[in-house]
């Protein structure tokens, strides 16, 4: 997969993420014993894969996509948004 912008790949488990925020959500545990969630764990936390195959914090509802396309913020149109993180 092509990595650009905020997209990244976890060196621990090899999974691809659409943002640093989504990557951070898949890491759990105390700082000295962090581990990666598997697909079941990420899905249980509300995460999902986008159309490009990257994990995101959650998928944006279809109505919100249309609303963003019609807004003045045309440079940020997308189908996903990471929730519950500072950078997403």
C-alpha cells in the first residue's frame, strides 16, 4: 500500500492506518506493556477499514459525506473520520 500524508503502518503487527489517531487507538495497555489490538478488538472499539483498506477510527455516516462535499471545506472531503483522538 502507498503511504503518504498521515497514513502509516504499525511495525508491530503490520496493519495499515489512515491516521496517527487510528494507529494510537489500536495500541492498548500500560506504557511499559503496550500491545496491538487484532481486527476483532479494533472492530469492538468502533474502528473500521475504509475503501482503500486502511483502518480508521470510525466510518463517517453517508449523510455527513454529502454535507462535507457541499461545504466550503472542499479540500478535506473524505469518507472517514477518526473519533476519540487528537489527530485524526
